[in-house]
């Protein structure tokens, strides 16, 4: 089968680019696949990070055509007409943000004029975490040109059915991010990061307000009276960092934190997970989270807020804990329980039994059954 993927991909960086790289490699085993990505993903004033480009030379690269301009309608028409001419059987998008709705919707409409190409979108979200006035109209403009929907959690399916109750869709759990390599020993990882503490919990990923780092900081102020544990914060600020630093100062917890707030290169991710005992997701809202699949790759338990589809992947008291959202006290109790009841080895053993459910081979097979 001939397949075109249009999405964030190498040389752009981040979780979605990693997802597309793994998707490409698995599809390429049995199909003719090409990847088209952005020459301009966001206007610079809309991008909160320091760079949109991957600069890790150790990253395993995939071939991509860098040609889409997210804010140029003439470019969308040109790309759409070229895909129409190329005539793939399937055009696949990764969709997570309504900003891309006009771009993806226009490209799809022109591509489908060949009467052959079908459009499939893999949805991280339908309704975004941080909503804006045009979100629904932009999303509908794209979704009206979509034939098939792959949804990464039941929560995303529920959101889709509010807009399109008869959509041809399938819920397929987010596969594991295997591109970060395997774990290293805790001692090796801690030496690499210059960590000397015995108990370490991890908050990982871009720091946005909906991810609830402020809740976890409140949790640390409770824990420091009960448990000698350090919070390893690893990820770039995508929101106002000053309010977090002010909160840390106010709570007097600076000595309980290990902060690495630059972008984490792909080759270094294994050290942050391997140095930690468990991963904490104190989200205010979510549909699902790729961080859970990274944690699973490194066989790390996860303690997460009960939001979106997180409870679909994290098995309560088997591979982690699910706690009431926006409740620092409940989160502190779960972290304390994790250590006092020595849950780590049991949870790791249970994760080993779960891993095969989330293989890329199974994800692709299930996705193509829908097509």
C-alpha cells in the first residue's frame, strides 16, 4: 500500500516527531511510505520553547520532505495538489492542536480530488487542554475531510462523538516510545546526572500549566516533613517560569528539588527515567500522555491524577496509583505509600507483563484494520 504521512517529524523535535518516526519505521516494513513535515510549524511568536529543531546528533533519523508552511494557504493548496497527483492510498495525520485544522483540512480537500486517497488522523486530542475561541471551528474544518479516526484513549473518543457521533473510529492505546533506548542502572544514571540522593521521583516533559507542576510543588512541601525524597524536574518551560520559582521560594522547598529545565536530548532521556523510582503526573486535565509510554519503556511505575485516559493505562495498585486530581495531600499520601509499602519491585514486575500490549506492531495492525 502507498502511504503518505503529514505531521511534525524529524528534523523537528518533541514527542509527536518521535511518534511519527516510530510509525514510519513500522509501516515501512510492509508498505511504500513517505513523510512530509513542516518548514514552518509555528510562527515564532506562537512557539514558547527555545528551538523547534532537533539538535541531537545521536538521534536515529528518518527521511522527510520539509515543505509545509502552517500559515500559508497557497502552500497548502500546492501540497494538496501534489499529494493528489502522487495518489497515495492513505494520507495519515497526527492531530493534537486546532491551530493545524485549516492547514490539514485544505491539504486534504485538494488531495482527495483524485477520488482515491483516504484520510486517517491519529488524535491525541479533539478538545485541546488549553482552549481558544476558534478551536471547534478549526477542528471541524479538518475533521469534515477525514475518513477514519484513530483515538489514543476512550476520553478522546468521547470528545469526538460529541462532534461526530457516527465517525468511523477506533480506540488504540498509545504504543510505547521505544526510541529512547533501554534503562541503565540507577547508580550509573545518578552518576551521569550528579545525583546523590537515595529516593528520587520524576516530573518529565514540557512544563505547561495544565500539567500541574504547581500541584506537585505543594505536594513536596507536605512530603518534606514525612519523607526524604527529591523531585527531579526535567523539561523545558513552555509557560511562565517565574511563577514556579516564586512558588518554590514561598514554600521553601528548593533543597527538595533537582531541576534540569532545558530541553532534554533524546540520548539523555534514559538517564532521567533510570535515576528515578517512579514518575509523577499531577495533571489538571489530559486525554492521555506519551510520558506514561516512555515510563513503560523504562519499566517505571507512574502515580498520576485521575484525568482523561490515564487510568486506562495505569493499573491501580498494580503498575502505579491513580489519585484525585488537584489534591496535593492525596498525591503526597500515594507517594508516601509507594515508599513505605515498598511497591517499586512489584509494580516493575507487573509492568513487564503489560508491555507487549503496547507494541508498534499491534498498533499498526489495528490501525490498518480500520482502513
